[in-house]
C-alpha cells in the first residue's frame, strides 16, 4: 500500500532526491528563517527535530502549532507560513487547488497511530467505553481534525458509535483531546500514540493501541507553501524532514514513516 497522496503521482524517494539536489545547488551564503505551521500532534517531534536542523544548517525555524483546520484557515487568509505540516493529506491538497502551495513538493512525512489512553488500567481498553462507570470519552472533533475522523471510524468499526455518542467530549485538536484525558476531565481518550509516548517515563498511564486496520491510515502531509517557494531555509527543512535522521526521530515518537 502506498502512502503517497493520490492527488499527485509523486514518488517519495524522487522528491527527497530532487529537494536535496535543489538545496545543494542553492545553498545560501547566510542563514535564513522559515515559518513552519505544524499540526498540534506533531509539535513534540518538531521540538526534537528543530535544534538538530538548526545546528546542521545554520537556518532558523519559527514554529506555530494548532489544529490542522485552523492552520489551513490561517494560510488561506494570508498567514506568513512557508511550510505546512498537516495531520492529513486533504488540507495540503486543498491548498494546491487554491494555488497557495507548490504541488510537486507534497509528501507524506509521518503516519499516525491511535490508542485508547487513561490513567487507570481498568479504563484503558475498548470494553471500558461501554462501561457505565466511564462517563466521558475524549477525542478530537471529526470536523476539521484528522485524528477525530479516524477515531470516528474506529467507533464505527467496532459498532460503538451509538453507545459512545452521549459520552463524547470533543477537542478542537488531538492535543486538546489528550489534555482532557490527561487532566482527568475525561475518563479516557482516543488519542494519538505519539502524544502518550512523549510523557516522562513512569507517567505514561495505560493504553490499548488501536489496530491500524480499524481506520483509514492517518497519512500526514508536508508541503511547501507558495510564500516559501524561494526560501532556502524552507527548502532545506523539507529535505531534512525527509532524511533518515529525521525519520528515526519521527518513529521514536510513535509514528510510522513511509
């Protein structure tokens, strides 16, 4: 199965080789700055990748995180971003259609996983969702949050949609949904595995990892925005993000890589 977007028949290895060649050919004499819009679920990974990138290139990154839908809206209304790391492929494709992004720059940088998480071992399971003692279940909203769409598919896959609906507490993003469960405002959460794995050792609570077969793959797309087309820092960052060094970090945080 290919994780590359169906919008373009772009091969991942071809893209990486092309961007690396472009970056080497246009290596700047001085460092530049790139503004990166990052889906909230990927923020912890960016915090690990950013210093490595800056140390190896001399470029500077300015990171802004939020829900994919909110970041997409900001790009549409002129926010000064150079690169968009979405939590899905659909929003980058829409930016291509609106001539706000460079079509041939899009590639899948990570594939997300979902888990059922709770502080309590007794509520970190599929069965706990229908237990009367479980009163609130947090997940991202399907309206604009890709992880919410996947969580909705999980509920349908296991025939839990109607039983769970009255218990749902929806977060604007997967980060907010995780916060609901982490602070105890929800008994459990259908959340991103990556957000659980970033917790300090010994404070990761309990989880049941949802099989990937229970939902559509959460392929996350990176794209160069039109504003960043001539920004050497943006080009260098995309090349770094597709490198094996970055991919190793991405996998350490609970994502798969294509």
